[in-house]
C-alpha cells in the first residue's frame, strides 16, 4: 500500500515510518514546511510543502495514496505555544488536504490523530468515545475543530475519514519540541533542582510510541472498522508520584539523588481514555512497560540536557525589555528626524532667496516637499509640507504681523498648492511602490510555484526510475519470480520436490528452508532442507503439536512467529490440494526487519507458483512407490529404484537432503523372503530395491550415519547383515 504520513520530524514520525516500511509498505512524507532541513532516509519520497500550499492537489495526484495519516495533535510543526497565525494555518491546511483527497479518483482512508488534550476538565471515570470533549485553549480548540472537520468530511464515496485519540503518548524525544507533559516538567525539575514536585492526587494512563504505532498500523490495515472514532489507551494508570519516581530513578547518578516531593494541592486531575471499543474490535495488546521506558527516557534526557533545556531557562530581563521598546520607538522617529534636519538648509536657502534678483521666483519649500514626496512617499510629504508651512509663516512675520499673514488669501493658496502637489506626488510614489511590491510578491509566488512544480516533477522522475528498476531488476520482481519458479521445469519429476526448497530459499532470501510432506493425518516427514538448522525439528514431526503454527496454516494463512517462540520456524505456509494440506514450507533464517506482510505474501506467492509442480511430483513419487514393486513385496523394481536413488543422490550432493545407502547380505535367503521380513524394520520414508549387481539395497532418506546404525541393528536382529555404501561408488 502507498501510505502518506504528514508531520514534522519527531520520535512519533520515526516510529510510524519504521513500522510501515518494516511491514513492506511504501511510505511518503508531507513535512508541512518548506525548509526541508530534516530528511527521512527510509521513506520512498518526502515533500516539503505547507499543508495549505496550492500544489497539494498535484502532490496527491502524484502519490495517489491508499491511506493518509494526519499527525494532528502530534505534529511537531505546531504546539500549545503556537501563535494565532500558526493555528489558523493548521486548520486551513487540514481543510486543504481533505479537499484535495475528495477530488481524487481513488478511494482513500484518512486517519486523523487526536489526543486526550481536548478533555481539559477533571473526569472521575475513563472517557469513552461518546463523551463530549471540553477544550478551552486555542491549540486544543484547533485539534477539536480538526476532529469535527474530519468526521464531517465524508461527503463522497472515495473518502473514508476516521479519528484516533491517543492517551498520553510518550517516547524518547529527539529534541525539545518532542517533549510532552508531564515528563518534560519533571525532567526539567530533576536536572536543575534535583527535586520533583508532584500532586499525588493526579494520575494518567501512558501509551508508548511503539504500542501506538502498532495499533495505528493495525487500524490502517483493517478492512471495515465499525466506528469512525476510537480511543487508544494502554490502561496502565500511573500517578504523578509513580511517574516522578521513575524519572528520579532514571536520573540517579552516584551520590546525586533526585528527591520526589508529594503535595496535595487543588482538585485531583484524572484524564484517562477508555479503549474498550478498540481493544474489543482489534484484539489490541500493549507490550511496553511505562516504568522501564520512563527510566530510559529520563537517563537520555539528563545525558543530553543542553539539547532540551538550554533555551528554556533563558528569560529577558526588564532592562532589556525597556531597551527593546526604546529601539522600536527610535526606528519610528528616525525618518521624521531626518526630514526635520533636511528642512533646515531649505529654510536657510528660502531666506536668502527673498529679494534676490535671480532666485526670488524660486520656491525652495515647494522643491523640498516634492523631493520628499518623490523619494519617501505621501507620509513624509505631508510632514515636510507641515514644516514648510511653518517655515513660510515664520519668514512672513519678518515684514508683516501674524494677523496680516493669516488674513492674506495668498497664504492659503500657497499652502493649498504645497499640500496638493505633495500629496498627489506622494500618492503616486506610494502607488508605484505598492505596484512594484505586488509585482515582486507575484514574481516570488510564481517562482515558488515553479520550484514546487519542479520539485514534484523531480520526485515523479525519481519514483518512475525506482519503480522501473524494481520491475526490471529487483529480486522480487515478477520477472525474477517467474524466472526462478520456472526453473523447476528443467528437472525430472522425481527431482522437483528437492529443488523446490531451493526455489523457496532464493525467493524469500532465507538460507534455512525445509519442506515437510504430510504422511498421515497428524505427522509430516522431512523431505528436503537447505541446511542443518532447517532440519532442527527432525525427520518426522507431529505438526499439530505446533498449535500456533497449525492454527494459521490450517486456515490457509502464512504463519509469522512475531513472538519469537522457541522451537517454531519464523515463517511457515501450507500447500493444499482440494482443501487438504499436502506439504508444509518452513523458513528459519529471516532477519527481523524482513518478517513483514510483504515477506509473508512472497512466501504465499511462491507456494502457489510451485504448488502444481510439487504436488505433481509428490503424486508421481507415491505412484512410483505404489505401482512399481515386485509382486507381493515392498521391493521396488530395478528401474524405479535406480531412478529414485539417482534423484536422492543428486539432491544430497547439493545439500538438500541426507541419505545413507545400505547393502544387505542375503546369504541363502531369497530376495522376496528378505523383503517380507525386512519391511517390518523400515520406516515410511525408506525404500528397498535392486541394482545392476543383483544385490538388495536400502535407501534411508534424511538419515546420517549415526541414525543409520539403529536401522542396521534392527536388520541384524532379523538375521540380515548390512554395510554402508559410498554413494559415489554406486553404479546406477
């Protein structure tokens, strides 16, 4: 499946990526920001775009995801300290994603991750999905609004939307933004004050990131969930004191102990989610133990304390705040101070021009206003016009009284022309600047659009090349699978069963593979194996005793030993004929990161591809045993025995089976008589027959020399001596 994960870098995203890639799915990441500083190595492709970017439609069209997981409350791009603009961006980005998915021509499952934070009151009982959240702070309100948007978004048949609320998620943080309460504050107090204050009345249920990733994966793979809203909670309730004690234990170092101080302040606070519905429907199990995990987290945080707390303890002093305010005021006043200083020379020039033969008609104040209007715009033009008016009135008072200046209509005409010219020119300047700025923003926007399109195109080319390489060259490509499985056609019918185990070994990349043939209702005998480890269960097993394995393969499903049970293969699959199990394929040596759904599917496909050839060969062997005996005996005819022995010798030379060949000394006894007597000492997997020299031979399948000694003793007790033959010297 193609999985799209959204969110900034965090320990939670790491766990999700690891889980889905480990299970064989193709993971894409939408980081939610343009920086692109942090790159994930295990993802198929990473897109560094904001959620509200206009290219999201193109991204969705390029990926065509089967499932989208929106990290929501656990997106490191946002937090409870986010400002209003970031919260608005969060909401608009979510809506943009939903709209892009609704336009898709492919059915998509959208999973929104919320948290217990939207319940901001005190609750006595564990909260169920039906309980109404009560959020008050801006970020928690945005998370709650996101839930409602997602649940109301199912307006088309191609979009299935769900909400998962995780209860007090915790994990080992990568940086300060990953830290969540109450661990963050407790670790801070432990590092800086060597004392942790707790309220013993408060408690919560902690959910590890490993368990959360497992259950989100289970939900994403489910075919038809019964609900659209689920709670996921471990149910491991811990008081604040218990959590603080675990933190103190993890931070303890020699004589430096961390003390825990219990207090009973205020009302008790209990916010726990009930995961009853999820656990019942998906059979959820929670494996991580909070106490051990918290101790490891506390030790790690203390070791890297500077990474998490170096900026949090800094505070801006009062004097610095005053200086910052003065600096802002100074920046505002500087343009007006500059204007005032420039007014002085123009005032002096105007005074000198009065009565001058050459400059009397030159208006220096008008030049001054026009100069500032052209360069600085309307605001400074208005201020310069006010200064010029004051300077003009002041100069007129040299020869006239203030009353005369005020009554002179020429004064008002001059002031009017000064302000009109200044404001008009200033307006044109501001308008041109606004147009230039708008053009610059548009060019920048188009440039970003081109960069985004180029990034998407580059990503598409990379995806195309990777997929092309996988189809043509990869070991698991259809061509490669067909090439390996079709190699069985070159072998004789009696050899197919031996070489089928090699085919399975190549395709699932395991050097320890065994094939068991069902000999009767309860037992299976080893037919071929690629190594000693693959033979560890012995030549014959009662396969129903392996209850977990039998339960899966009897239902025609691949068994995966995820619990690493001792004595069980890591993977097993059955080969059926007409609803009857005929064979069991077991694989032992598989790396843990390859024990995935993809590997299980490969084993299943391999079994189907070799099924016809293997069953045909198995029936041939049974027919060979049943129809080509000396009449009235269990001794194979010479040609049949030579063919069978040759197949076993060839397989033995390639390490696929172990055989021992015994030559019997009959003395004066007839072959028919010996056959009837010795048949009682043979196992179901052993064969008797004659070769060209006329002697009677016994083929002991999957038997080494030490085990052959027991068979030889049984023959001797029946009156027949036998000797071990070197298979290389046997003439067929």
